[in-house]
C-alpha cells in the first residue's frame, strides 16, 4: 500500500497483525507469522518466519509457515483481511474432513489465503516452486481440495482486502 507496512496499521485500536492473531488464537495451539520483519509486537511464543524463497509473492510465506508448522492442520490468514472472524475459520474446519485444503469462495472468486491447509501439501508447494509455478490456486488444485462458497453463511465483504489507502479509510469509518 504505497510503501506502508500494513501489518502495523491499526484497526479497532489493534495492529492488523494483532487482529489476525486474535481471530486465530482461539483455534490454534501454534501461531506462526510469515514476515521479513521481527518487531511486530506479537504475543510471546508466536514464531516469526521469513521467506525461504524470494520474490515469489505470498507462496513464499505459505511455504515457510507450513515448513515450520508442527501441526498437520494449518489455518491461513493475511493481515489485510481484518473482517474475517473465528466463526469463519470454524466453518472452514468443519468442511475439512478428508480434504488436503479448504478454501473460501465467494460465488466464483477463490480466496486461497483465507483457508485451512494440511502440512502434508508442503511437497506439492515446493515442487511447484522449483518449476517456477507460483500460482497458489493452480497448486492447490493439485491437491484434494474443498472449495466452500461462504456466501450462504457469511457476508462476502469479510473477504475484502485492504490494498489502498481508500480501502483502509473505508474500513475505519
């Protein structure tokens, strides 16, 4: 967002990263943040991992966090989707069953960074990185994936990203 560090921007008196933490903390016994910055002010015990692969976008963060995770089931959230909530992730988890991944869809739009992934897909991610396929949805389609249309249960607005100063201003009004 024009050089701004979204992770530290405030939403409801909390940084966007702290907000994401608050959404997932009730569901997780392990929290890993993908960031190339160490001073995020997160709760004690939160692991911060940097990218193992440079200049490949959010796939690098997914790879780094899955590689670090001790748990098989991993919840994925970006700091710039502050309208997501714990109930949303409970819903995704309820749809996991025998799937490798559950991703939110909004009508026909996919949101792979609002998802539940199993760590066991890590070799597929890494194989695709080596062949320079960095498209997360293409990679997830190589797994046993469940695509869940959340619009029947949630307001699709919750999947909105903050990408511009206008987005951020609208969020805080």
